[in-house]
C-alpha cells in the first residue's frame, strides 16, 4: 500500500533478518519489508521533542475552523485531545459507546499517575523516568517516544491541578507523592484509590466546556464500525447510533482512534464490559498496522473467578503483597479444607521458596505465572470452576500478628472491604484468595513519532497505540501516557498533518464511503439473520478460554498452534451458528456484542501468531521455550529487538510482518533478575 | 436460589412498557446482581426471547453506568452500585422487582436503560474550570489546605450514576450538582467562575425538568458513594451568594 | 444556560420559601406565648389580646402594629404557598411515570408530609381565622366579643379540640422538617455537625410548639381552664 511517511529500507532488513531456528510462525505469516519511523527525530534525545514541535508546521487560527477532526473514544487520551483541539479552534466530533463520555474505562485506574516533578528531591528526573519506563518495558519500546512521555509528564500534573483535580496533598498544602510498583523514587501523584476517575473527570469537564462552546460535538452511545479511507487517507468513520440503530456517516479531515485496549479478547479481564477492539481492528483491516499484539499485562492480585457466571474480574491494589504472604497447600487433599485448619508445615509459600530474595514482591508477571503453575498442579484453592480451583491464598495472619489488627485495617481497610463485598468472606479472619487477570495490553496500532498510523490521517492515542510501554507497562504509567498523548503530543503533531488543509470535501456518495457504509450494513444484517443456536456471550467465553489457556501467562509453540486452529474453527462456527435476536432499529446489546466478538476472533488469531513469532520471553510475554534453567524469562535481543508490525492481508490470508528495529542510543539493554 | 423477577420491559422510548414476570432457578449467592441478569438473558436468548436491555460497563463500582431500581431502592438494598450488589443480599424464593430510573429528565431508551444526557448538559453549563491546555501554572504555585483538598476529593467521588435523582421523591438532581459545585468551589482554581457556575448549572438543571430539592435526604441514602447532604447546603449558599453578587 | 438569572431558579424559590417559613416560625412562637397567657386567667389573656392592638401607640394608629404584622404574615403566606405550589408542580412533572415499588430509606416521615401537611395547616388556618379573628364563630352560640370566653367555649367542645390537636400535629411535623430544611436551603448546614444541630433545633422547636399549643385546649377540656 501507499505509505508516504514510512519507507522500506534494505539496509535495515539485514539486521532484522529472520533466523530460521527461531521462527515458529513462518507458516502463519508472510515476511514483509522492514518498517522505519520516518518521523523519528535525530539529535540528542532530550532535544528531539523540542525540535519536532518546532518543525511541525503551524495552522493559521482562521483556517482551523475549516478543519475537522473525528475522535473515537473519550477516555483520558480521547477527551484530553478533544478538549485541546477544540480550544485550538478545530471542528471536533467525538464518539463513545458509553452513555456519557465520563464513563470511559480510564475511570477505573486506581493507583496513580507518574510525573518527573522530583518534588521529593529523591533523585528523580525526566531521564530517570525515561530510564525506568524503558527498562520496565524490557527494552521493547521506542526510546524517543518514551523520553517525550517522561518530558511532558510534568505538564500533565500542572494541567490537572489547574482543572481542579483533587490530588492528595500534604499538610503544607503541597502535592503528595508515593512510590509505586517497586520504583525507588516517589513520583506517583494520586487521588486516593481513584486517580483514574479524578483525571478523567478533569478531561471530561474540559471537553464538556468545549461542547458548550460549540467546538466539540459529542456523540454518546455511538459505536464506530468502519473507517472511511479515501485515496489512501483516513477521511471519516461509519458509526452506528446504538439507540436508533441508524448507520451514520461522519466525514472529517483526520481521524483519531483513542478507543483503549483489547484485553476483553480474554473474555474475563479487568476491562469494562464494553471495552473492545472494533475501532482499532477496523482501521487495521483498512491498512493500519497492528504492533506487538501479543504483549499483554497480567495482574497477579485480582479477586478469583467464583463460577461460570463470572462476567468480569476486579483488581485489588498490588500493595497488598507488601504485607500479605502468598501460599497454597502442599497437598492436593488439603485444597478444599478451611485454610485456618491447615498447619504451617503443610503450606507452601511458593514465592518465598522459589525467589528467596524478593519473595512475595517479585514482579507482576513472575507472581502471576507462579500462581498459574501451582493451580495447574492441582493445588489451587477456592471454588472449583470447570473442574479446576483457580486461586491462591494471600494471608494477612502474620501481618495482623506483627502489626496489629488496627494497623492492617488502616493500611488496607478499603481493599479488605471491597474483597468482603465481592466474595462475602472476611479477610481479617480468613485468608484472601487471589488469582491473576488480564489488565492492560501494551500492543496496539502501530504509530510513528507523530502518533500517526500507517494510514495517513489516522492517528492513534492512549492504550490503543503500541508506542510507549514496550513489552510491559510500569504501574501508574497508563494514565500518564493517555494524557500525554491527548493534551501535549497529538495537538502538536496533528497540526503538521492538518497544515496541508483545507482538504477537498468528500461526498457521502463517494464510492469509498458507500462501500464502507454498505459493508457495515451487511455485517449487521448477517448477524441478525444467522439465527443459529448459540449466544454471542457463549462464543466470547470460549474464545476467552482459548486465549487464556494458550496465549495467557505462558505461551508455547504447540499451545499457540493449537490455539490458532481452535480459534479458526470457533470463528467459522460463530458466523454460521450465532443467535442474535431483535432488530437493528433499536438498542440491541446482543448485536453490539456480536460485532465486537467477531473482531476479537481475528485479533486473537493475530495475537497467537505474534506470540508464536516472538520466540523469546520479554515483559508480559513469556515463551516456555525461552527461559533460564531457573524458569526466568529470557530475552533474545539479537533476534527480537524489533517491533512486530502486522499488516492485514485479508481474511484467511497470512498477515504480513514488518519489523521496525529498536535502536537504543541513550540507554543500554540489560537482562533482569529477581532471584 | 430460586427467584421470581418482575422486570420492566419497554421496546423503545415511544412504546408503552409493562412489568413482566420471569422465574430464574439455580442462582448462586456469589453472583453479582448483573451476572444474575446475564444468566436470565442467556436463558431468554436460548428460548428465542429478546434479552433484557440494561446498562453496565466497568462492573467494579466506579463508572456509574449501571443503575436499577431494585425492590424500590436505587441500586438495591445495600449502599453500593448495582454491579457490586451480590445475590447473597437476597433470600431464596424472593420476588424481586426491577425497574429503570424514573425521571422525566431520564427518558427510557429501552427496558431498563435510560438516557442520562441531562447530567452531561448540566456539566456543560458550568461544571468545569476554564483552563486551556498548556496555560496552567506550575502545580505547586498554589497550595491547597489539606482539609479542603480532602473534602473536595470526598465529594468528587460522585460517579454521576443518577441514583440521587431516581431515589428523590421530587426527581431532583441537587445532590449531583451540589457535589460538583462543592468540589470545584473548595479549590482555589474554582473561585473565578464560582458564581456563574452555580447559577448556570442550576438553571440548566431546572431547564432539564428535574424537580426542586426539599431536603428529604433520599438521595444521600441511595448514593453509592455516600455523598453527604452538606453539598446541597453548599449549593444553596453559593446560589444565595451569587444573587447577592447580582447574578 | 449562559447568562441565566439566579433569581429565576428553583433554588431561589426555595430560598423564598425558607425565609417566609422562618417568619412563620417567629410568629408561631410569639402566638404560642400569647396563648399560654390563658393559664394566667381571663384578664391576663384578654389584656394581652387588647395590648396587641395598642402596640406602637401613639406613634402608630390603633391596631397599626398589628396590621403591619398581619401584612407581613399575609405576604409570607402568599410567598410560602405560591413557591410551595410551584415546586410541587415541578416535582410532579419531574416524574410522571411512577415506580411500581418505591421505598424511602433513611428519611423522616415528616419530610415526606410537607405538602399535604402544609395543605392541612392552610385549611386549619382558614377555619382558625373564621373561628377567632374574622368570623368569630362560637360553637356553643355564646358571645364572641370576649376572646378568653370565646376560646374556652370553643375548646369545651371535644371535636373542636380534636381538630385543633390534629392541626398542631401537622404543624409540628411541618416544623420538624421545615426548620432544618430552611436552614439547609439558606446554606447554614455545610457540615455534618451543623446539619445535626439544625435537625435537633427543628425537632425541639416542633415539639415545643405542638405541645405548647396543645396545652391550652387540653386544659380547657380537662376543666383546668374555665370561664
């Protein structure tokens, strides 16, 4: 396809060569040309963003009201961009599937937001935040992007405070910070356990102010179902009004996708029920590359599944691991006993046993994998769901002895209450049960330094893009990235694209527009007329099980190949046998879900292919074939220091893999160890 | 558990609705209320009946999307959101009545789903601090007393679910407005627009057709985030001050 | 709603209702003080009634102060009733489809009776004025030009006393919620402590007023106060 902003480079292909020994996925994809980010600026890393901002062309204020922007998604990344572009004077349309933009799932983030303010004078700096983020991402992110993220992080805090975000403060009236996620400096700003909601309300209010000012038009309960690409450029979307069922055409000069992550491909995750990949996936099918789709973050301290009715998982703060001890019974026979009756010598504190120096505080992925292993061995605890007990104890008995009940209550009271409400058990007397759950995806649509995808005029922000977190995301960095993209990065980079305007208007009768609209209508029509005998949810649950089993915490060549077969079979069955009742002319939640699950099938397959290709363990991606003798993740920088950017080649066609080499000039790659 | 469910069904805003009765067997006490409805919907779908439409998203009590009138209580008998309500709060054999939020400002979209866009429009009327991106001063340039910051946070926990309106015998959204006005009014950043904010928000509230507050307190009893009635006092005080300032 | 007028809002209506309500609270307390003069006997009571008419003389004409007070009360009544009706109508329009099942948890019964309770008090007021002020109806057919005797004649009739006691119950309930509600509307209850205090004041005042007013008719019925 035509890509004016990316070039293929034959020199690069030599360094990114595929080593036959490692390529398990070769039967599943077509090797493509290497990919180079042409927007990546040169020069010292600390000057790159300043240079790019200066070089990005300006748009005359009078011209701005002739330029239109569509933003899909109103979470931190979408609402902040909408507010900022509206303030600048562009004509903005925003879309969300929720009934109000303030409900986007950014709202659920608990912990906090990082910023290199160094208010604690504890050695933090932009460079250290940059360093920690690249290292945390296991050296699989693009260093220029990460540096920029760290650089603008300080502006975010200023902006949010000015909006009235009620961050925690000290008695002197200044902002409080805490250390988060094992980082040694205190750089996390927080608003008790709901930093996400408070930041989102700030962005939402800023956007609503623009709605009142007339620069932003908000379309709630609208779902983007197709991207309109005209002459190789993104020029609009086809969206369905979820209340009336009307299939609407919205045209603009540029489209921004800020639709969040796709963790719901696993069915059970900490994502919202409606979180989906459709906007991103439709763009992918129209030519936007999908990068590193297999990078998934799994969080170890979630409340376990209580039965087959489970619809979603709830996260508890990782801080619980500071004082709680994780264990399972040594003997399977003890698994259904009251844990208080199991004597000390029959308990296996497996993290303390395997990782004596870090113990219960090993990183998220290690703790998660270890929990899965003991449950797979049949030593899990809690209710049996589909024949397996999936849960491990997180025991505060020692902490209560050591610190006293009141100290534990004051430190963890909120979390204990939440646990008690959901499970009906009292964690002060009975050990909590926890199990890992999918929490965040680092993969997403490929973007260049300007956050522009491989489709000119299509920009991607927030969790929907792949750019900043590499193979693993640090705690309190998701909020930072969403707001950095929306407030401070995109508004600068998008103007360079818009400076080419005003653009030629597109008619709703343009063949490309008609084609997009018709394809959406056909898809809807198909789902409503199959009239099979299985519900959408039952397919989604089965897909989730496959993904969790084979493309979850630990991936292997055999497992992934099996998963690909299973997904393909299930997808075929879905199209022939799904049962969607009702009509398309009104609110129809089954119909909405059918479209989302259909896209999850295709994404799930690509995730497995990506995981199969990456025969190394890095960050959230663990390949059974790539571990040290002690079971530690083993990276292979020689072979895999690249971004895997996948091009859609058509349904049942092998996707095309483009590799973007990762070059580090400001930081040295290191292998981690937690023994 | 076996349950009898009386549920409001209404095909769309224009049609008339009615209560329908469903029997549901083998409900686990560990299910959330919405998972119980998921199970019912799965059975309805299998029987060829259209599933019941209801709103939910995060299902962890923070997004404010869910909201049902359960046995006459907004969000059911516990102080929490509908999604965090579990079936262990009900008895085997119980009959449960489930209705949508009732307010003429929240028209029914379908079954149990209502349109709460009126609350967004109240925010548009003034529920913000006017600060363009990039124009903010350094965050530490304005200290905020900890007590004010904490109190602002406490009332900013409002999730805009609309339970206050649903529970209010007058159909007033005063608790929602009061929470926003108090949150922004407690902070130095919110002062310049304080008068216009309260006047414009209340005017929009009235325009949307919400009722006036008579300080009954049903709202705060139903609020899953336990926003106190203090915020309505603050709202009234701010409006009184605005009148004095000639607004 | 840019450029909206604060005085046109529901909150402004409530403010008017609160202020007029507080004027009534003052009136009711003063009136109760006068009623209790009945325990001082025929002359004390009539002297008080007579004195009211001479209040402010010679600066004001005869009954001048009384008419100023009456005028204030009439205006308050109009404001209180009109804002009440407007807010009642708004509330009715705010929820035209009723719940099949609706419960109110954590609220006082008094708070839910404000409107019908208010109507009850209004109806009583009309009767009360006919009885003692404008119409001067003596249910026993006796003289009406002696306030004390008229009162005793009235409350000697058991059903008159019952009507009066029911009205005082309604008034008590109205004040119980009304006083705290007016304080809240005026923005005086911005903390939990202030809120509790306002509710306590409301309850105590309601109790004092309803008991205070009930003492005289009960005493008449019991034969403690006689002609």
